C-alpha cells in the first residue's frame, strides 16, 4: 500500500501560473522567473513569444505553454511562415527552455464577434505549426484554448454539447487533436459562471465550500464546468482526449463577488482540489493539470474592471494570498 501511495503522489500534477504582462508596474522578466522558482512554481503560461521572457527562462526548468496570439494566425496559414515561427521561437531556445505546449490562438469562436474573424485561420495554423514541430522533431504538443461559451446544455454536465452553429468549426479541430494525440486546452472560470447567474449558482458552489452535492451530484462548479467540457469534447469525436485547464482564477476587486476573501478561498481550495488527485465525477482519479490566472494584477488590462485584479502576487512581488504551489 505504501508503494501505491507514493505512486499517486508522484502522479499529482504541478500547479502552473499564467504570466500576463498587461501592467506598467511589473517586475523584469528575470525577476518574474526568479519569483516562480522561489515559490516552487514549475509551470508557466506565456501569452506571446517575448525574447526577454524566453531568455530569462533559459535553464530555469520551468515548463511553459507558449501562446501564438490570435492576430498572428492568418500569417501562419502559410506553411513556411509557421516553420519560420517555430524555428525562431521554439528551436532557437531549445532545449534551454522547456516548451510543453504551444497554444495556437486563444478562445476563438465563430459565434463571438470579437474573435470570429480569426476562426477560418485556426485549423490551418494548427496544422502548419504541428508539421513544423514534426519537422524539427520537437517534443512539444500543439493545441488551442477553447472558451466555455461554445458549450450549451451544460447542466447537468453529462448533457453538455458544443453549440450546433459552431459544429463545422469545432468538430474538425477536435478531429485534428484526436488524430495527433494532442490535449484540449480550456479556460474554466467558475467566477464568470457565478457572475452570470447568481440566482442559480450559489457562491459556496463556485468557491468549493458547498457541503452537499447539487442534484446532479456535483459539489463545486469547477468540476461541473470541466466535466461539461469533457462530455462535449467526447460527443464531438474526442474520446479520451485529455483536457488541460489553461486558465482559472478569481478577481480580488472590481465587481460583484470579487474580493480578497473570495479569491483567496477560491485559489486555496482549487489548489487543494487539484493536489488531492481526486479528479472529477466524470473522470475520478484523473489528475487535473491547471494554470492559475494570473501571476500579477495587470493595471492596464482592458475589459471589465475585474480583469485588472486576478493576480496571486502584487506587482511588488509580495504574495496577495497564502498559497502553497
């Protein structure tokens, strides 16, 4: 039994943290990498290939998700451009930088006016980046981060499917990931689930503090959202595809339910849940790989006021919460 216990401990996934840079008061990239290392954070998501960041990561042993921003995708529909991008941003830094995933585009949906213009370019860009990865014989997985707004019938989670009006967009993507044995990336935010329907989503359910399961057997909204994504992916032909939670967080200010107390409770309980190795009701015992959003408050981020307050550290590098990564 002791050996089995040790095996389970080894299998637990590390907690990653997203490194957003939309602030005018943030530490240098080298200071950020040092802060990750000092806090035992071994996984990072980076939103664009900034030379300063990639150089600072050399020799750090921090594994990263490197994003290709949405507005770069059209250029990467040219196979040569994709090869050049991989050569310049992955090959040039390997193996000194440990690339785990390349995230090609973030939360693109043909049903979302903010990202629909990128939808035609996503699959060709994915295919071309994958071809370049194969050409250079790199051990890095290619994927794209989906947003939960493309799901429907999400309660109970077992009924979840992708929206009919985006099936011609999502089904080929899932097919590509399945064919190449690649994970799905998903940004999962119980905060926005609570914010969008507080009458039916109790705050304790979103914060992992609800004692009793809901009628569908779920004790927290995070598991319900993650399983809803699993079920939709499976119905789109992605049986057994792993899902990496590429973002999840809670703001400490700027809107309803956004407070230091609530955010601290969410991050603490999410980390504990992931470290437990319990998985979800649909995937019991399956380790959850997760990236907290985000390392710092970002004071020039656009959008809702809450967008500026997702940091788990202050820009002066002091911790906002007492978290154990």
